[in-house]
C-alpha cells in the first residue's frame, strides 16, 4: 500500500536526533538506562545520513546509513550501512518503509555508492527491498572443562594482554590487513573500535566483564577480543567477540588460551566464518560444536554494473545476466558481463540471457559467499545456457569466504 499523501521523506536535522532516537526506542521496545549507551547512539546517528518520514511535522519513520567502506574481492567500496530503521506503530503498512528505503537508495546513488548493507532484525522484510545475505556466520561452543584437543601444534610465542584503551592503536593495522583476505569487512575508525568493540559495559548483557584483549607475536600475528562472566550453575563463560590470526598455529594458540581461562567451562564464539580453520584442526568435534549458522551481513546492489566492474574475478567469464529489480528500475534488464584479467566490463545488452536473477540473489553471490549453482538448484535463479552457473561461480570464487562480525 502506498504512503498517504501527507507523509513526506526528507533528511532529519541534527537538532531532531533525540526525537529520532525516541522513535527507535519505541519501535525496538528498549530505553537504555546507561547514558553512555545513549551517547553512543546519538554519536552514531550524528555521523549517519538520516532519512525521516514526516506526517506533517511529526517524525513517524527513521532510516539511517553509516558511511562505511566495505572490502570486496580485490578492493573496497563505499557501502552505506543501514541502521536504526524504524516506523511508528501508528504508520505501519502505509509505505513509510518503502519510501525511506527508496530515498536512501537515491541518496546513495548520488554519492557514488554502488552497494549498501545491513543486519536484518527481521529477515523476511529486506529481501523485497533487494537485499540478499552476503555473508554467513556460525556460533561455536567449546567445552573447556578439559584441555582443548588439537591436531596441530600451537604457536608457542608469548601471549600478552593489551590494555583496551590502547587496543585500537595496537590492533587496527593488523585488522585492516585482514580486509584484503576476506570480503565483507568494514574499515574501522578509532571511534568504531572504542564504541562498538571495546566499550566498558556490554550493551546487551551487563553481567559480562569489561573487554579483554589478548595478542600474540611482535609484530602482531593475531589477537582475540573476549569477555567473561560467572554463572549461577557451573563454571563461568568466555564469550569470544573476535579472533584473527595470520596462521592456523597462531589461531590454535589463541583458542587454547581461551579454553584454559581459570574458573570457566565454556567458550562461546558468535559469528565465526563457516570456513574457520578451527573446525578442521580441532581433534574432537564433540568438544567443538557448531550450534547455529545464520545469515549475517545483507548486501544490496544499488548499481549492478558499477558493483560488478569494481570487484576482481578469479576466472574469465562472458555471460549475459538478466536482472529483475522492482525498487531500483535502472538495474533491471540485461547486462553483458565480460571478465578478462584486470578488465571487467558490464554493459547493457538486448542479447539472450544466460542467467536470470532477482537482484537480491545476485547480491548474495556478489562477495563470493553463495554459489550461483546452488541458487539454480534451489529454483530461484534460472539458467538458460547450460554451464553458465558454473562459469559464473568460477569467476566469483574467492580464496576465503566473505565474513564480518561488525554489527550496526
């Protein structure tokens, strides 16, 4: 249903940030007691593009976009990150969300951003706006009541604890180097390190300790960020937020450390990559269990041609891709993708298509995390030319699966 004529979409001025937050808290059924968290939310909105839906002078919708840079195969691209998406309960099902998203896409296009991304609070909503899951994560639990059994020898260089206040300066250059190895990773400012990764209190569970940072190697070869908490019944919990390592041996040393922290009996790691080497070098998979897998970062191709030309490709390809896109009509139609070393080109064509995609499914494949042939087998992508899906899969392939744990 279309929005009422009285609803208009425009940028929210900085003076109305508190009103925008009040709307978001209403919609998400939360009112943070901690003024530090409220300040973090204000700062986040202050640095974002803010689109509001107004019924007269009343703010009835909010959609913000953080100015992220996202790693893609072979480089990085501006990728506005949607957050705080909220519609007043009095204005649901009136086209308010559709109008705000359309306005955001238009603004992103004007700024030359060929991608956008989000974490979906409700996965059923965002597919219709052209978002597809671009990365996946796994939740892992380790029974650490006994030593972690490993098939490889851990790196024996000393580990050291890093003061969280100094951690951004210690970790940032190393983290940034990981972005070329895995697509889907956002660049981190010092503000993002401090407010998203290293705040004193955990926003979702204040029973957790302050952040702990353990590092291995000088120069840095790997690190882990974690928190701990005691539990009423049984030994305590170690929650791993991030672990990066330059080699399996370094990763093994960090996992061994986490699984040997005194007075704890479980390590829980949320959002690990599906190709984490831990799953292969753990000697006992009853001790190391994957308890869930889930879509993580959702990606939207705002400009299909520009996005396809901006990434690198693993193999040659010459294919006509037919794309359907109800939200960004400029994407709809047939695109000839010609990939040769260092020279990808995507141009409009009227030739017969080899593959037909909804834009959401092309977005899922874009970073290399979903195989086209799997979508063909699922019946959501149509292969008109035999072998076309395999050809595109070979070209899209990346050495490591895309992955991120940067929520927003």
